């Protein structure tokens, strides 16, 4: 994870073989508007044949998948049982008073599943981190208490929720509401099974003696209880060791979308740039028409209207009018591309239907991209890149996204939603089209008997992505930057490398100040989120 300003956090990941993902969390800390600017510079080898003609804006935007939602409220498992802001506590309060509309009841039930999912995911991540071979003995001792706490808290949370669910049978609810609550219950059961199973898999490296065996058994007993619970209720979301589990995956995907849709912001796209371009084109047509009319009036005074000279001047005037109009259109189009964003989207709260912010995007190619020194310096971490910049040709694409959030409209108190999560996925399929074969046979001579054989040679292409983040809040401007390298071959993304900067290099600085040199970070092999349990 990159060290971004406090109001913005970023995380990079490989979603699958063809998609790279960046997750941004916008956390306004003031009481007014907060502006975020995200700039992504893609440095592509020229051999990939990527430019404005072969990869136009429409294709670039088609390869971008954007998901904007409210940040899931962070609560620990114990807080779900006692905190006033807990969706479970609010559901129990509704059961006593019966004052909330049914839509609010379904909303809180879905929000409960989202909060529980976040707590279980943090638990599974903690287990994974502390079971790592590099983790010390102290981390493993602490892990025992973490697993025991989760093993005790999760059944208590489920029992409270299901007790509330059984009590709603006495209420006169619509069938759609009852069906929605049943689906939330199924999703909660799958979440517990999914993340507990993932935790047990991560604990495989731990000893099979001492306290670790009963801890594993406790987690797996919870998994089996949830599986039996779904079987008792005749739900088909049960894993089969011999089948293809198509229906299981289908239901899991549907339930995730159904429950998490309460967090996703709806969007209304506006063609703001197109409107301004039409105005500029109208001005271009007016200037050209004024020139042609002036020439016609001059010719009318100078020559007789039925003369050849008048005819020739009128034709030449029309020719010049046409060229002036097209020339001004091209010039104004370049001006619009320089100063206006390609797409403007309103971010709308799905519950209140209020616009809480806007998102503007643009993409530039080649000569239109001025790479700041702060961005170029991030790539000077080896001799190849130090020498090649400016000598070997490469294509540069700049993608910009500007987010403006009105912190006053975030539903902080009534729903506990304080931030916005922006998930951006870039499909790299177009980058792979002109690549060479991913493997070659290289001749190899054995030094013992000088026999000639062949060894494997992998042909891969590095693509550097530099992200620059700017946060403007309460008159303060903060910047940070991060370099990520994708190593590609014709089959897709092979690995991702993070180049972590020193912490002192990330202090607030002027936009064009030279950045500190990058230091190589870890290389992340392909283990896409979609393939991991708990994704």
C-alpha cells in the first residue's frame, strides 16, 4: 500500500491475468469541499504499437471499469453487539418500536452484512500476516488470542441476528422484505464459511500440536455449522468436492452484489465538454461566415455582380471560409482537449438521491502529455531506465481523474458513512496484441561435453505506471506519488512490482518539485483477488 496523504489511501493489486486494480479511499476530514486529483502516467514500449490512432480515447475508456461506493463502516465484532451505531443494534431497536419503514430495515440488514464482511476480512488478513514465515514468535502468540476472540464473537453475532430474524416472523412484512432478509442471512452464513476456511488454510504452516489444533477445529466446526444451517434451510449454496460448484459461485456473486448495493453510488453522466465544444464550433462557423460575407460585400462594391471577377472572388471567398471554419474547429478542439475533461459524472447517494460530488476524467496521448520531473525521477532506479529516457521511444498515456466531494452531504451520523471508496480496473488486453511469443528456445552449450541443447527464454514487457495523488482540503495541498511496474507477456500480467519511496520523500511539496529516488520494493506474483478465498 502506498503512503498517501491522510485524506487519501491507495492500494494496488492484480485482479486477474488481464486486469490491474487500484483501490482509492477518499476520507474527507474537513467540513467543506475536498478535491482529489489522481494522475496515472502509463509508459509503454513503442513495440506495443499504442498511440492515439491505434488506441483512441473511446477504446481506453472501454477498458476502464469504475466502481464508486461509500466506504464500509469499520467495526470490530464486539462493536457489532454493543455499539449504538451498529446496524444489528438498530435492527433490534426497530423490532421493539416498529417505527422504521421496511426499506430502512432491509437497508440496515444489508449494511450489517457489509460491516460483518469487513470485520471477517480483517480477521482473515491478520491470520494470513501472522502465519507468514517471516512473522516472529510474538506475532504467533498474539494470533492465538485473535483466533479465540473471533471464534467466540462470530457465533454470538450470528445468534443475535438470527434471533432478530426469527422474531420478525411475527411482524406483518411484505414478502419482498422477507425474501431480502433471507438472502442477507444466506450471505452472512457464506461470509463466515468463506473467511474462516481461508484462515484455516493460512494456518496450515503452524504446528499441529499445542493450542493450534483445537483452534483449527473450532474454526472448521463453525464452517460446518454454517454449511448444515444452509442445508436445513434448503439453500443450494453448498460446496461440492466433486462438482464444478457453478451454482455456488453464481449465488455467492449475486448475494455479494445484492447486499453491497446499499454502498454503491449511482452516477449520472453529463457531456459537459461536448456542450462547450459545440459553442466553440459555432464561434468558428461565425468567424468563417463573417469573413465570407465581408469578401462578398467588398466584391459587390468593387465589381459588377454579373462579371467574371465577382464570380471568382465569391468562389475564393467561399473556399477561404470553408478552410477558416475547419482550421478554427481543429484549434478549438485542441483547446478544449487541453482545458476540459472528457467525461463528467455526478455521484449520487442512492438513498437520498442527493449529489454528494462530481467525478471528471480525461486522457491524453503523446506530445500532449508533459511528464513532470517529479514523475520522471521516480523511474530512475536502474541504468536501463536512466539511459533510455529521452533516447529510446516509448508511448506515454496520461489518465486524470478529479473527484470533488462535499463533506457536508456525507451521511456521517445517520448511517455512519464517512468516506468514499473508488475502485478502478484497467484491462490490459489491448497492450498484448502486438507482443511476441511468450517463450523462446535458446541454444545452450554444455561445458562438459560441448553438447548443444536448448533452454527456455521468456519474452516479457515491462509497463511502468506512475500515480500522483493530490489532495486539496481547507487551503492545504498535499501530494504523493507511487511507481508500479506490470510485467506482461502475451498471456497477460505475470507479476506486479511495487517501488516504495522513503517516507521523508512523501511530505507535502510543490507540484513540480523533484521527487526523491525510488527504492525497489517487493515483487507481487500473480494471485488475483478473484482467485483468493474471501475476495
